């Protein structure tokens, strides 16, 4: 069996998740890693036994053994790096948010279509067993006509004001809660519930300065809290509260209230944003919410200490099979571009302080 050669662009999340996932997959080989610092590139290559270490993206993309790349650098680098990879005819797996704005994301999506390469966006909740079964229940009309949707994703990952200032603190580099977790929310709202008709957003920054590596206080202009209202195409209201600075926040919860009952998917796990989800249902004739067991058919083949690894591995598998068969991949840059457009509209709504209509297409 000939393995697909993959290059790693971005060595933070790339080291933690992408390299382990691709080295676990039986049909992929990590053949190269890129870092602008040659020494660091070589250190990572040695650590994971990767054949090639590159400090120039052109060198990585020119390797004959490389057919695909993953990109997990800060969002401000995504467009140029993804464009170079696509122009070289490489398949790409891109972290979210996919770009700095919808115009860039749509341009990449169209370039990928022109080059006939397979793209994937890392919206891994689509591959988490509890989330997949939750979608099955919604599609099976478990709650009936929806009356209201509520999403709370309140975590403490950046609640400590002494956490170091870096790219995540800067809007110019794509930092902030809207990009980090709002990008996921916009994707799974469309996946679970369909199109969005209009939205209203309000963004804020609770921690306005942080110390850099030298202890110098630097300004933070990226949002850390987002409140978003959606009107779905079918008229259902959806209330979204996001924050990365809430001490002992309740975690990640998605509640759907309908004419036949209620479904609640949620996790209070502050240490791992994938592990810990449970599914509950409420019915008119039952006094309390009840746990809904997840059928074994929805289980992932293997689990890992880091909850992100198993669903990302499942997403990588879907990407690899699409590359081998030439079939479309979901979620792709198409879904990534939609998420980016909705984030852009949220920013616009925040600035204008009004509701914004959502286009019916990416064009």
C-alpha cells in the first residue's frame, strides 16, 4: 500500500495533534515539517522521526514524496500558506478560523476547486460520537418543531490575567474567542440546524492587557467574550454565549427546546474541550431529564488521553479517503468559508450595533 505523504505547517497544534494523528493513520506518512527557524524544524523532525525539516515553505512543497499538507499556524498566515500549497497542487487540511476574512476564504475555496484538490477544515465536533448521535436524533424529529436553541461555551482557559500575551491576544493576527471557538459554533449550527437568516453580535474584551515573555504589559484588543443572536432560516431563535475568561464557567452546552421535548448536549470538562460530553432528553410525561445512551455504532475506533486526537484522526481519515477516491470532503473549505463569513458579519454587527442579514450563498 502506497502511503500519502503529508507535510506539517505549524508546529504548536501540529505537534500535539496533527503529527500523532497522521502517524497513527495506516495510510499516511509524515514526510516533512516546516518551521521558519531551521533549528526548531530539525528538532521537531528528530523528535518524531520525520525525514525532512524545512525552513522554507517552497522547499517543503517541492518534495516529490509530498501530496498533502496540514496548516495550523496563526490565522494571519493561513491565506498565503494555503494559497502556496494549493497552487502547488497539494491537498490541504486547514485549521480554523481558515483565514482573516471571508474574501480570503472564498478565494482559497475557488482556487481549490480550480486545482481539483481535496480540502478539509478541522471542525472536529462533527466526528465526536455524542455530537453525531445528537444530529441523528434531531434529524429523526426527536424534538419536533424547534422553539429555541441555546448555546453556552463558557471556559476559563484565558481567565488568568497573567497568561502570556501572544498572537491570540491580537486581532491583527486572528486572535480572540470568536475565531477560536465561535468558528466551531457557526459550523455546527449550520451542520445541525441549517441556514442562518440573520444575526446580531456583541463582542467584548474583559482582560485588556497581559504580560509578554519579558514581563512587559502589552495591550489586548482581541475579544474574549461574545454574545450572538441568530435567526435561523426556519425562524428559530438561537442564543449564543461564548467566553474564554469565565472562572469555573459551566463548560460547553447546547440545548434544543421543541414541541415534543428537549435535547441537551453538554460537558463541564474545563481541561479537555472534547472529552466529557453527555446527552440528555426531557419529555412532557417525565419528571426529570434522562441520560440518552450513545449506541456503540457511533464509537470511534480508538480513544486517546487528549480528547481532540480521536475525532481529528477520524476527520483525517475522511480527508485521506477523499484524496484516494477523488470524492468531495465535508467539512471542506466550503464550510470553512461559511464559518468565516458568519464571523465577519458578527464583527460588522458589533461595530454597527444592528442586525445583519446573512447572504444565501458564498458568492
